[in-house]
């Protein structure tokens, strides 16, 4: 027997020692002992020893997960995190790894929530001022005529009190001699309360009340929501009709084309989606709005240098819930203070039109960058 064997014993002695530790649940020392025994094990025994090493690893992981749960019960999340990280390092069984990861993810979420500062609660006047930045002039005038009851309903909506908002809005609609944008707010309240039929009626009434050049982003939002509602009801043709109406209402604006193309792609109508997106590309060939120019600059074109690309930053605007002022100001490279506060007027540029403050008081088009 060599010196190593004399010091640590032969294979059988090492295996017996490992087995004893394993039976007593001392999985850490047992793992080391089995690994030690593997060095002297005959080939037929190696597979069973390797299996025992795996069992030891999982036994260690189980112990660390149990300890983490005890630390959590004692409100010691930092210690629990160390135990769970240790369990993940050693665990081999997929279920054990998943359990450790679940507990660790839960800890990380709680930690992130503790670090998020409490949101400032806006007063009613501040809420109305924030919302007013999205309104067109005629919309604001209508809301001013309706007064405090309407503003109270809008605050209710902002605070998630949809039932109270709907009750007030229903009463205002029944009493108002002329209601247009009021129907839009009622549609949104009904939508939040899962009254799809009522929301469809209100969005439709709102759109029918508008003149061809009115509505702005609210018109687009209504068309998008109606398309979504009709699709949810299983009426593909009606959904497409609303997206087509949006294309017609926003001539020169690529967004309705993109919305229609994405809708067709989701329906796996890929050829039709490509045709629609080609139409969008044609609209965007010489875009008027600087935000549209930036989007076009990102399209790979042979011969165009990367330095010609306009890089956009900021959050993507949502057509269903646009920001105050111009809905593109969050990413537009030419955004000004007025863009963040006031919805732009419609400016005619030859056969096309554009909502953009850069055209205020300027009959000529803005030069391309």
C-alpha cells in the first residue's frame, strides 16, 4: 500500500466513511469523502459513487434553501440571499434550482421595491393641467363648458376610480346638448370597466361627431381601440375597416400603416402586411415631421452612410395613451418646450399635411437635416 493509502485508507475504507456521513445527513463532508473515494474506485463502482456525489450536492442545496427560509422568517433577507446563492451554485436537480431561483427572484423584487421612491401624489389641479397638455383647442373648450363635474370625472379616471368616473360621464352625456369629446372620455371609462359593447358605441359616436379635420391624436386612438375591440369580437373585416379609416384620416402619417401592417402580421397574412408596409415606406419617402425623418434614417439603404442616421432616445410614444403636447416629443430630435405642453396645429404642405410646431408661422417646409 502506498503512502496515500496508508494515510487515508484504501478504497473500501474511504467509501465506508462516505456512506456513514451520507446516512447521517452530513452532505458536505460526504461529498468530499465520495470524491476522495473516486480516486481509488474500481471502474464498476465509479458510476454509483458519482451518483452519490450528485445526491450530496442536492442535499447541500436543500439544506441551504431550508436555512434561507428560516432566515426569511426571521426577517434577515441578506443572510437568506447568501444561502440561496450558495444553493444555486451547488444544486443539480432542476426543481431545486428552480425553487432557489424563485425565492431569490422574490427577494430581488422586494429589494427593488424598497429602493423605488414613493411617487409624488398630484393634486387635482395638477392632474387636469397634465391631461390638458394632450387636448386640442376644441376639446379643451368643450371640457371648459362642462366644468367641474367633467374635471372631477377625469381625476377619478386618473386615480383608477373608473366606476365613479363612468357614473359622472354617463350623467353628463345624457344632459349635454352637444357632446363630442365627452363621448371619448366615456368610451375610455367603459373600456376600463370591460364594457366592450358600451365602449364601441361611445368611440363610434365620438368619431361620427367630428369634422374631417378634427380629432388629432384622439381620433387615431379611437380608431385603434375600435379595431382592437372588433378583433376581440372576432370581426376581422370590421377591425380592418377601422384601421383603413385611420389611414384615410391621417394621410401622410405612417403610423396607421404600421398599425395595420402589424395587425396583418399577427394574423399571419404576411403578403398583405408587406404590401401595407410598402405603402408606409412610400409615405415616409420624404417625411415632413422630424420624428418620421429620424425613423426613415434608421432604414438600411445602399450607399447611405451610418453617420447620416438620426439616433433617437427617450420612451416610445403610445397612440392609445399619448403624452402631453405633441405625442412625439419624448423621442423627437427637434422637440421644443412648446412641443411638451401644447398639441400642434395642422399645417398644410402642398398635397400633404403635418401636425408639427416647426411649421408654426412658416409656409415653407422645414429643410431636411
